[in-house]
């Protein structure tokens, strides 16, 4: 089975993250072997992105969601960073600014969606409005409950306008998160990443999992599928995401656009070897 099918959340299915093993490695034993595959996929990803750019017909939106330390930043630098920055950018979703708060919750997402030929990576996304907003009661239940349908409608609208959407949820265990927090603590160059809410949010772990389960169950659609990526092993996470990206983009059968000039005429006029008399 290809990676796309294996990690896809089938639209309409009821997800329970507790049934999905975050240690899964699909039989891969070592980081060394994985790196070879990741490197190959990344080269192909760059070629496919160039085709998307050249075609200038459609765009690609990649959403990354995970619990703290889940690996969003690592995924961006190790896999998605393989793409050419000309045509690819990252939009990070933090606490809304006052301007953003004065609009509907999808306004800031829509503002940052990719134009034709471009790729945008959402580091966190509009899904924060059914996650942190739900868990910290930042809006009444009646409000965030409506967000699932509003998000599905928004994504459908984008897809009908030639934006392809792929959404990755990075799945780590509670123990792995603690290990990664400790790693940050032990590495002074990572101290800037530690926030006051990291440890208090951990006490809400089960609530986060419930919110993730609902997000994945309600919002994996044919036009904007969710993938749950086992992410305790960073190298397997990178392997799976690079593989899915390549499978997805290859299935689009993109073609180089035809030239806008007469190639033969140019060849004859400027490149034919004339012997001097
Ligand atoms: P980081 O990704 O570590 O820079 O943290 C960004 C923080 O902003 C996270 O704690 C998010 O949960 C939070 N955040 C993102 N979107 C929202 C939102 N719509 N409402 C409240 N907090 C948000
Ligand atoms: Mg953080």
C-alpha cells in the first residue's frame, strides 16, 4: 500500500488517536536508511514544485498541526525546506493580533493562502480555532462547534479554485513530549523555544487528544484530507511526509507549459554555427 493510502484518514471515519501507534516505522530500522529515501524524495519534491510553479495553474496549501514539540518546525526544515523559496513560503499562526481578532477566524488564513503556482505551509493553521480555542474556552462552545463546518466549506471553496490542500497531523506520545521538553532544557540554544504554558498544557493532554480526534474525524475530506503521521521517530516522520508529498504531486500529472516563443526559430537565428568565409 502506498504511503498516501496508509496514513490517510478516510473521510467520514471516526478517529481515535489512541488506536494509532506513534512509534510506527513501517519496518524501517535505521535513520541511516531513511535518510537515503528522504534525500531522494526531497530531490523529486523540488522538481515537482518547479513544475507547479512553471504550470501556474494551481496552488498547494500544506497544513501542519501537532501538540507542542510534535515536530512542525523540524518537518519544515528537513522536508518542506527542500522546496525552492521562490514559490514557497511559511505562514505561522500565533495568538491572533487585535486586527485579526476584529475579523472572522478564517480571515487570516484566507489572507495567506497560496496564489497560482505557489506553495504555502501553514505552521499551525485555522484549526487552532477548534483546538486551543476549545480547550482554553477562548470562545463559547456554540461558536467553535460551528467552526468544523465553516472550515470544511472554506477548504472546499479553495479546492474548487484550484488550491490543493494536504493536512498533516504529527502524532507523538506523552512520554516522547516530556523527553523532548527535557532535551530543550538541556540545550541552551533551544531555551528560546520553551514557553510558560508548555508544562501546564501537558496537564490538558487528554483534552487535546479529544480535540484532535474530533478535528480529524470532522474535517478529513476528499478535497482536503488529513494524514496522521507517526512522529515519535523524527526520521520516520520525515520519510512519511516526503513520500506522501511526492505521491500526491506525481498523481497530478503536471506538465511543463508549452513555450511562448518559437524555439526552432531562435535556435536557427542565434545558435546555428555559421562558418566564416
Ligand atoms: P508557537 O507555535 O510555539 O509559536 O506558539 C504559538 C501559540 O499561539 C500556540 O500556543 C498556539 O496555540 C497559539 N495560537 C494559535 N492560534 C491561536 C488562536 N486562534 N487563538 C489562541 N491562541 C492561538
Ligand atoms: Mg510552542
